[in-house]
């Protein structure tokens, strides 16, 4: 699943895999916060402390191999591996690309 984000962590684009897994259409997700669909953290608990995604975007660095969950239209969560890659315009971070890879439940 691929999401393109604004610096404010709002979804600006998605690939068809997002629609397929979540059941949401593109127009329902654009301008929506990524956190409304993706939850960082493992084993049913949220990530603790400062927002690691916001911090990575501020610092202009990648955030890789984090445990996360993506929600579908019915509210069911699928475990995924989360990766963020900052998008730059010259030397300024303007957003990011998030790639989620599905995992088997319990892995």
C-alpha cells in the first residue's frame, strides 16, 4: 500500500492497493489524516511517546520497519510493516511517501 502525504501528514494520493484492502475510495481518503487509517504500534497498543512520524518528517529522515495497523471500512485492522520516506523540494521536506507491507496475523 502506498500513501503520499503532505507535511501535515494528510493523505494526498494513494495507490489502488489501499482501496482494495481498506474498501475506501480515493476521494474518501484524500485530505484525511493518515492517523485516521493507520495506527503505529504493535501488539494492539499505540506507539508511546512523541509522534515518531512527525519527528521523522521534521528531521527529514526515513522511518523504517515499524509495526503498524491499517483499518478497513468495517474497522478491522490488518497488521503491516510501516516505512516513511521524506519528499523534498530542494532542501525542504514537503511531505512523505508511506509504504505499508501486509503481514500475516500474529507475525
